[in-house]
């Protein structure tokens, strides 16, 4: 009987030991980890000028959808106000390089970064990428900082413990914890989505902040929450492995350089898989091939099903653009294709997405309208992305391109066509309305001289004082 008891106790001990050794223990405290990481997480505040028009008929509203609403809005009095926004970020270099979300700093006139709840620094944008919602900033200081390092987000598992540090609702230095709830999430916010889902509390103001693993390495950039009501235990982070490729390019080039195949793709449905004699609906179906693209040159055809790219199996259509985008431009890759009910392999030399015709067409918004600034007797249009690329301007440049100058314009002898108006009266100019308002204020003053900051046609930055009648 004694031997039986000894055997049972031994069995229970061994079983309990194995169970504990195969599971991740619950942290007793996150205090040491938080204390070490807090100096590397920053609070970001931005400001920009917003111009709106007041209702010319107070107390009266047109019905929704009425064409008269917009018509009479033009007669309202322009109102200028300063709009501010808050976000988070983290330091990745001792010289003060900060990573955040693009939407945190997009359109900002001034960016102020507070480090460890203490010192504040002005920051400039090194590079920003709307497609992945990532931006890189440089703090304007010679101070040295404590950086954090990136971890391997591919090794992160569902159920792993994580902590988020950020600036929710302006409450800087806030630490929350949770687990990884899911991987490879797509929620329709950006072009390239492969989010880590977490139940660590993430709220407004956490955007751009880091998601840490238990080693204190950044495995994600907190970017979105589900719904607008604040934390409901469902937040989304950009995986560090994807983010680091974009960040490195923004630091080196000031822009991204993504791989490009030149195909339009769609899902492989169960019915298509049956017709094509595929065992299961996998891969990406090529709907069309762009003329003179890398895929056309390699012999890829509409109707092909891409099963594997550069050694990575394509289970779902949405995986292919993400994998291609993070592959180096100019690299030769093997692509396995299902065609005529058999597998073939093509070698494709990747192009660059940002210089492709497909990308240019996709980036085109409404046609750039020219507008007359009657007070200055000039015609202008908004600065476009294409202008920024062709003239090799800083990525975040905004302004108005002068397309025509009348002979009797006060600018006629001082500025030339194709100059870009960046500022008027020390305020950034983003629209013709901004310029009109700046001129109006000068004309209503006693000074009657307007100070403009421009890039001339040789891209030289100049300050120009213009006397107005």
C-alpha cells in the first residue's frame, strides 16, 4: 500500500512539474520592466491651423443634402482656429530618432515631443508613409536618449503577455498589460495590414506607442482600436518585422521603396479551385497584368494562380501584396504559379511600386484645380505628391505652386512662375483659402507688406517681402 502511495505522489509531482514548465508563468509584476522602458516612450502633441466658415444665417439650417447648404456656406465668415492632437511614440536611437504613426503627425505645423514626462523638444519629420501609417521623427536637440530595440514579431504567439506604454487621453506614461489575442488581422484601415490584436488597453492617444514583449523588445506599434468608444479590449498593432523595413527605408531615403509585381489579384474561391483542379482554394488569382511590368516581362498571364512567392506559400490573396512590398526592389525571385492545372515556376525581377504607373494612377486624387488669387493677381494650384518627387522636396512639404503671374501683379518683379509659396506671415500655406486670408489680414492692417516664404524655380528657399496696394 505504501508503495502505491509513493508511486501516485511521484506521478502527480512529475505531471505538475511538466505542466508548469510547458506554460508561461503569470508575471508577478511589470514594475521592473515598466521602469526600464518608460524613458524611451514619448508623448507627442501636434498643432495645425484649421479654417472654417460660420453660418451666414444663424438660426437657419438647410435640410440635409440641400444644394443651397454648400452654396451659402461660401458667404460665411472664415474662422481660423488652432487644432491640436495627441499621440505616442518611442525612441529607437540615442540621437533622438522617434517612431510613431503617420496619422499622429499628418498635416501638423508644429510637433512637440515630451520625453519621460519631463523635457519637451521640437521635432521634424524625417519620413512618413501613409500606406503603412508609420512616421519617423528627429528631435531637435543634441541630447542623448535611451533607445529601445525591436523584437521578432514573427515569434510572438497568441496568448503571450505584452505591455503597452503611451499617452492615452493625454495621460502620459500610462502602462497597460494584456495578451496577444490574435495574429494577421485585417481591418480595412490601410493598404498593408497584418495586425497583431491585443487586449492590453489601448485608447485615443496611444497611437504610435510601442507594444512590448516580456523581454522589453518592441514587437508592435499600437495603431488602432475597435470602434470609437474607447477601449473594449480589442486593439491593433503593426508587427515590428513589417514596421522595421519601412522605418529603415524612411531613415535612409526619406521615403519607401517597395517591391512591385505589376498584377491585379483576387481571391481564389472554392468554385475556381474546383475548375482549376486545385486541392483547396489557396493562392492569389491574377485578374490582369500591367503592361511593361515585371510580371509581364517574366511571362505571367491573367488567369494564373500565384501559389508561392520567394519561398513563401500564399494561403490567402491578401498575403501576397504584403510579402511583395517588403521584398527588395530589383531582387530576382522565384514565383510558383498554377496554370493549366499544373505548377510552373517563373523568375521575376521586382520593380518599385512608388515609381510604377499603377501607383501613380492610384495616388491621383481629384484633378488639381487652378485658382485665381485676385488680391495678388496670380494663379495657383496645390502642391502635389508628384511635384514633391520630381523636384526632390522634403516629403512633408505643403504649399501652392504659382502657375501664372499677371503683368500688374505686385509679385511680378519678385517671384517667378513655378515658385512654391510655403508660408505667408509666418504661417504655413496649404490652400488658396489660407493665402487669401493672409493677404486679407495684411490689407486690413496699417503695414500693407506681406512676408512670403517660397521655393523658387531652382528649389532655393527664399523670404520675400511684398508691398500690397
